[in-house]
């Protein structure tokens, strides 16, 4: 094949037309020729070459352009033989809204709203912790806009000194509120000392003006800030935003631990476990992580000025640095072998990566042992996928069915499903289970997603009903699933479960059996998933106003009724004649409202 010596990106396809590998090259001809030599090095490369049916190339002007295009193609095709970062969650930020009295809140997703964004933070917990701290330090509102807009008197947050109460006219001046907002911005930018200096100056001014109460408020704020300063570790790199990347690789699995440092403080950290093809080396895993992690601008990531690496990338390091600089619009530096505080940070990131990897490998081994024990107990050759169903309701109210999925790595949470059961007699668990199974398996099934085992949380009756439903669909499947009922027993204690098969066979397992532990795990996951769905549905019903079901009553009329009557309880006590006095409510509508409230 004729290929240019220019830089570019190549895509390799298998016989089915699926992209199995995407790569970039400084010299396309040299790189592609290396795949088709007599002696190809590496198990991964040999397996790849064996499956190549077609190769497409895209020429670029520079290697940096090729790197960015390679990232876009990897994100689009998710090729089998590439290192893939399985991180589909956007990062949370602290958001300061663009209002007359701005609100502090957590933000996730695209930055469409007007306002200021601070972060990103490694997880929502870190944001909530920071917001809770901010509420103690700076009395800026954190309530929803709907709450803020409808207050006529200050809430509890004002009473305990954690909000200035801008929702009520006359409690705080715009100037005083904006002062606190200025402190918030400085604090989130890591400029604590500047905040304290400003507060000390204001405290002294208040003292001179004999405003001792105001001076005491500033004093309390200063003391709270100093306590926070003592708890936070501050580095010498006060000017730079730094990410420190540690990496560990063992037994075909890799862990990358990222430590986020902003304005000299450790903001948080997170471990990543990319999908790694066999025979991939550390530099390849790390370079793939860097491009996929930082070039994914859709997630709103801020690229730090300095990225400290635990592994050198050789010539690739300059290319990645140039690509990140191009995307960020400023100089981005990749550093290896750091000294001083950065060296300490790297040591910490490396330790965390090793610890997280060992923990993950041990967990995977435990899961694999349990799968092996279960396949032996149920006399199955292999178990790749299991699904479990459970039903939850309260006295027949708001029945919810859950389906949880396990593969050889354990729970597969993105594939969990819930079914809101309708059209059955309340409390009829058999009908509920049948409906859930019909909705799950009544459509065209992907052969890879057909479970080897379907667990039914229930006794013989539930299992028989489930088999009646599933057996009709199994006729069209390339393999048959084994249905197993999990009966809790009379005492309902863990370890005393009885397993039921469609053939009529019943058996129990020792309480210390790894196979039983796996069954208990999937059963408990299914139970918890069903209960949480049912509680949400029940709460929705009980929080719903009876007025919402009255024809002709929309949000505005509902609001007018409640405002005129002084709340729902007063409205329930009112007569038809009293309701008809509300502006916009006719006699016939008043009668409908009265009847609806009496029967709610």
C-alpha cells in the first residue's frame, strides 16, 4: 500500500468493519510498515495485526494536530486495542451565580449558566464539604432561587448567622453583601491571607467607630478562617496549579492516581483504572491517559499549568505538552523526576496508585473466586453475566421492580434497571414479577447481554411464574439461561437461604461458601435498588398536593388559592362558599376543589 511520510492518524478495521485500533505517527509510512514486518514484537501487536482487514489514514500538518485528532477518534470509536479511560462523569464545580444577590451552589455538566465557576473538584463530596465550610465562614446565600424569591421573613440560616438574609428587604445592604462575595472569591482562589488582612482592617474601623457588635462579627470570621488555615496543608508552589500523576501497573491492570493541587492546597485526589490491552507498557498507558483526560474539553476540565508525572514519556512528552498548550491557550509543562515539595507530592500519588491497584486486584480475585465457586455449585461451564430481580412495595402502594446486573468484575451499575409496575392488583407480586420480566426480555436481546443465570428473589411460586414468562423468550436466544429462586427461609437470616431450581431441586450452601456470598451480594443489590426506587415513588405521591389532580387548576391558580387562604390546611377547612371568594375561582371550580380536598 502507498502511504505518505507525513504525520497523521491511522484507523485499523476488522473483517466486520469495526475500528479496532487508532494510532498517530510522525511518519505514517514508517509506523504502518512496522506492523507488517516478519517479526512483530509484543503480544498485543501480534493479536492486532491478525485481525486487521483494512487501514484508513488521515494526514495532518503536524504531530500535535495528529495527537488531537487521535483523541477525537478514540473517543468516537472506543477501539478494542487502545488504552481507554473509562471516566464518563463530568467534574463538579462551585458555582457563584450571576444574580443581584448571587448564590453559591454545586454545578455539574456544561457551563451554560451565567456566573463564576471554581474548580474542578475531584468529587461531589469535596464540593459539598467546601460549601458547608463556606457557609460557616461567609454568610452568603446557598438556598434555591425559588426559596429566595418567595421569602417574606428570614429563614433559620439567618437566625444562626450563616446567611445575611438578602431575600428580605432591609436586612443587609448590597454593599455589605458584595463585600462578603469578594471574600468568597478570594478564598476560593486560595488567597486566605488577603481575606484576613481585609477583615482585620474592617474590624479596626468598626472598633474606632464604636460599632463593637460589627467588630465582634469580623473577629469571629477571622478566627474561623485562621482555624481553617491551620487544618490545610500549604505548599511552596503557591502560584501554580499542579496535577501530580502517579501510575502503577500489574497483572494486566493499571491504576493512575491524580492529585489535584490548586493555589498551593491539595484540593483532592482520584484513582482511575483505564482499560488496558495485554502487553501495553507504562508510557503508552500514561500518554493515552493524559490525552484522553485533558483533551476532553466537553467535561469542562481546567488544564493545570504544571503536570508532574511518575513516568517519563520520551519524545512523546513534548508532543503532548504542545497539544495541551495549544488547547489551553497557554504554556503547559510536563515534568518528571521533581524535587522538593513536588517530589513529595509525586511520592504520595505513587503510593496511592500502588495501594489502589492492590486493593482492586484483590477485589477482582475475590469476585473471580466466587464466580468459579458458583459455576461449580450450579454445574455450569462458565458464568459471564448474571441478573437478579426483586419487587418492592408498601401494602401494594407504588410497586417497583428492580433488575441488577453482575459480570466477572462484579456489579455492572450502568446496566441496572427499575420498572414502575402499573395495571396490576396491589400486592400481587407474581403479576409484578411477570411484568418486569416481560419488559426486560420481551425486546430484541443483544447476544452478549443474555444472562447465564437469572436470580429471582422469592419462593417456588415466584420462580414458576418467572419461568413461564422467560421460557417463551428463551426459545429465540442462542443460549438458555438458568433460573434460580432465592428463598430467604422462615427466619429470613443471611446464610440460611434456600436455592430453588425449575426442575424442583432445592439445596442450601454453607454460610461460609464463596458462591453463597456472591448470591447474597447480587440479591442484596437487587433488594436495595428496588427499595430506593419504591421510596422515591412513594415520596413523590405523598408530597403531591391534592390540588394538582383538579382539572382547571394550574400553578398560578394553585398559588393564588394557597396565598388567599393562608396555606393548605386552611384551604382544607374552608367551605365551598369561602373557596369561591378567591379571585379567578368560579362556583363550579370551587365545588371541584372542595370535593378533591375532602377525599384526599
